[in-house]
């Protein structure tokens, strides 16, 4: 039984490392997709020994530090500067930065993910239309305050960077928002935090 357990841990680690490489090199941000691809590459497409997202995220950070350190730093700085501009642009919707640009694991071709909070999602759509910003509609599943729901979203391009907007109700800002895929609470920060992070006199502000 001990050997099987050890083999299972090795398989999880192998898949996590492969998934991390896929995310770093191919620009994939979907953890589930990366893990499935990694499992196939590991010759175990039907395995139930898949790592969780936190394990893949840790492996991704290690991979980027080893193989993409300079490139990663430049890309992350550029994406965070675009995120700052977007937080200013969408200021009326109490915007928050989330996702890989916040965590620091943004890979090649990463999108800037924002959560917006408003009484009417249609106001966001009108905002985009009035500024002639082309977008695609979508829906994402989140757990908000313990309730699973579909949340409207908009995909667009801003100065060469992909942007994903997810639009929540005003009162949702008081509740934890969790990923529907792994149940983890999604960390989110406002403009002030990001400005401190980008300040040349600041190294690692606390959220």
C-alpha cells in the first residue's frame, strides 16, 4: 500500500510539473485543461491522481523562476501596468484585479482578469459600447457567498492585452467569491494595492 501511495504522489508531482510547463510555454490559463493535457503526456489520461490547482500553481511559479525569470518579470510588469490603466478606466464599477496577473504567474499571452461590481451588468455593456470597445459576451460559474451562480462576463482587447471582465452585483463585494472548479477563494485587490506594487519604492505590498 505504501508503494502505491508513493507512486500516486510521484504521478501527481509529474502531472503538476507537466501542467506547469504547458501553462508557461503555451499560454494556457485553464488549470483543468492543462492537467488533462499533462496527464495524456504522462501516459495516464485516465488517472485519478490529478494534482489540485494549488499544486500546479506552485509548480508553475517554480518553472517560471527557473526558465523564464527575466521574460516573466518584464511581461508581468507590462500586464500589471495595463491592469492599472483598466482599473482606472472602469473605476465607476468598483473594479478589482484577480487571476494570474495578480498572483504573478501570468504566462505568455495571459489575459488581465477583472471583477466588476454594479447594480446592473447592462451598464458595463453600455459603457463598452459608448467607447467603441468590441467585446464578446460569456458566462462563468462562480460560488458567491456559498451560492453557485452564472455570472455575466465580457472578453475584449485593450492595447494588445486580452481582458476578461466578470460582472457581479454590488453586494457581492461583501462576500467571498470562489472558483467553481476548485472552491478556492479568489484573491482580489483594488487599484491602491496595485499602485503600491508598481511603485519603485515598494517591493511586496500586503493585500
